[in-house]
């Protein structure tokens, strides 16, 4: 049977492109989402990919959801930890809630999902975990202390878990996208976005499909010697 992939935040933006690319490459895919039922229903209607709603920052909710997925489809072979949010403000204006929400959704989610699939992956001698970091976790970004810390944490998480999984066939890698044309980036004021694009040597924002292509590369069965890496997909904006 084809390998089963779980994509968190897999119904919109970059996650949607990842879900579709995996489906097109022959994987079985389940997409998670957080609350936008309308977008999720449209996604399933258009792609035929099932969508499951839960908050990836909530461990018990993730546990229940993954148990239900395993009961329905069998063990999860591939996890793409993609769900993420921003709550931007300079630190002197950032509330504890803005910090907490961002760290929880972007970073604790990687613990929650990975923790709940890792034992089965280790037992079966195969697993692929791909964590979506960010250029802003590599380089920092004004107004994003919370997001940069969470994304930077993803890169450390990836390298540590990669060491634990390597001898058991479980690879763990990260992708650090640059600015990609999704709703998250459309929320950036146009004047700021113009300045950002001017700093991208490729001269354009990324497409969600650019990120999906890197995911496909990392999850392949024969990518088994690639672990603990971060692939930057950013049009040359930051070379790390
Ligand atoms: P979008 O805002 O377009 O989509 C976010 C997705 O995550 C949605 O499916 C959303 O579900 C889901 N989500 C959000 N919160 C939760 C939650 N608590 N539980 C479950 N699902 C949740 O984001 P992008 O596609 O732009 O970003 C995808 C990833 O890429 C993120 O991790 C982001 O940080 C990262 N990234 C994005 C960049 C960009 O330029 N766009 C640049 C660098 C990194 P719902 O539809 O229900 O809201």
C-alpha cells in the first residue's frame, strides 16, 4: 500500500500545495487544519483529500486525532509539520498571549505530532518528518520575536530528533521557506512587501509549489541518507 502522509495545516497555502503534490506523487494523504471549515470543505471537494480538524498545539487533541487516523488508514509514515501562525508586534508591544500562541502553534505542535508517531515509525524502521521552519527563524525579523524564536526552535528540534531517528530509518529534516505568496504574506502591508521583494535575488515571492517540491525530495524512500538538514527555499534571500 502507498505510504500515508499527514500534513498539518494542509488545507491552505503552502500546506495545500504539499498535500496536493504528495497525492500527485502517489502517496495517501490526510490533511489537518485548525478552524476554517469552509476552506477545508472546499479543499476536500477540489482535491479528494480528507481533512481533519484539530488544534495541533493541543497534545490530547492531537493524540485523539492521530489515533482516529491510524484506525482508519493505518500507521503514519510521513509527517509534514507545516501548521503555523504569526502574531506580529515589537517585543515592547507583544502580549504574553501573542508569545504563547505562536510558540504553541509553530513549535509545540512539532513535539505533539512527532511524539505521537515516532514510536510506531521506530518500530517499523521507516519514517519521514519534515518541519516547516522559516527564513525568519534563521535570520530573525523585526516585529517577530515570537515567530523567529519558534521557527529557530524548529531547526534545533529537527537536528536533535534526526540524531535519535537515524539508526531506525526515521529521517527528520526542515525546510526554511523565504517569503511565499500565501494569505500569511498577503497580511504584510504592501509597502513592506515591496521592500522585501527588492531584497530577493530571484526577484519574486516564492510559490507554495516551490516548497512542496522540496518536501517531495525529502520524503522519498531513497532520501534515507538525508537527515538533520535544513533546505532553504528562498530565492537566494538568505544563505545560511
Ligand atoms: P496559511 O496561513 O496560508 O495556512 C496556515 C495553515 O495552518 C492553515 O491550514 C491553518 O488552518 C493551519 N493552522 C493554523 N493554526 C493551526 C492550529 N492551531 N492547528 C491546526 N492547524 C492550524 O500559512 P502558510 O501556508 O503561509 O504557512 C505554512 C507554514 O509555512 C507555516 O508554518 C508558516 O510559518 C511557514 N512559512 C510561511 C512563509 C510564507 O511566506 N507564507 C514563509 C516561511 C515560513 P485553518 O485553515 O483552519 O486556519
